[in-house]
C-alpha cells in the first residue's frame, strides 16, 4: 500500500514523504489490517496532515481481491477518522486524469508525471508510492476536500448538533 504526503504552499506542491507499507511478510489478513492501521496512524501522528485522499475501490474480476482491498482502504479511512481528519475518495481514472491529463494512463506514466510535477531527480522507487502521491496531487488540484461538508469531522458535527445520538 503506497502513500504520499505533500505540502501545498502558494500553489506549489512540495513532496514531504512517500513510501509503501509492505505487507507481504504478514500471512494473516487480520494482522495486515492492523499493520495498515498502525502505520497510517503513525504517519498521521508524525506529519499531522489536514486531509486524506484515497483511491476509491475499483471493480475487478476477482471478488476476494476486491474485498481485501476494500477492507484495507476502509482501515486507512478509519485511521484518519480516528484522528478527526476528513477524507475524500477519488476513482483511479480521476486521479490519472488529474495528474497526467489521461484517465487511461499507465502507472509508469503517472510516476513520470509525478517526477516532473514535483521536480524529483528520479521517479518514486515504487509504483504503489507513486499512486499514493498521485492521489494527494489529485486532491490538491481539486482545491482540497471538495466533498467536505460544513462539519468536516464527527466532533464538529456533534458540537453543532448537541443531544444528537448515533444509532
């Protein structure tokens, strides 16, 4: 699972950190989900991002793979929500379109464009990491969190709706 953390300063994108959470050494799926949660929480606590952008689940032919991917994405979202960070999901085509101008671009084309946009000397070493960076760039190009409502977090919602109970 790749991630990318960028800073948007005066319409300039600055790469803060990127990498991937390697899960292949963990055989148990539940343990993999725990590792994802712990690593995402660690990144949030280290970098204090304002928002999270994530690639929305895509539809494939292997149902088991889709379920596992959806759970992993849900865990990353839950980690953000546990720290009251709003999130936005973007379809893979939307991310590719935002970064390269072509919704059908290959992962390599996305990585090359990221290298150009961020003035990196070399492309990200992992295509998963470049996917994470691409989601962050797409989000910044959309003007931040386009789906953020007037509340932005559960805490804000509850403070503006006293006495409201979640069922």
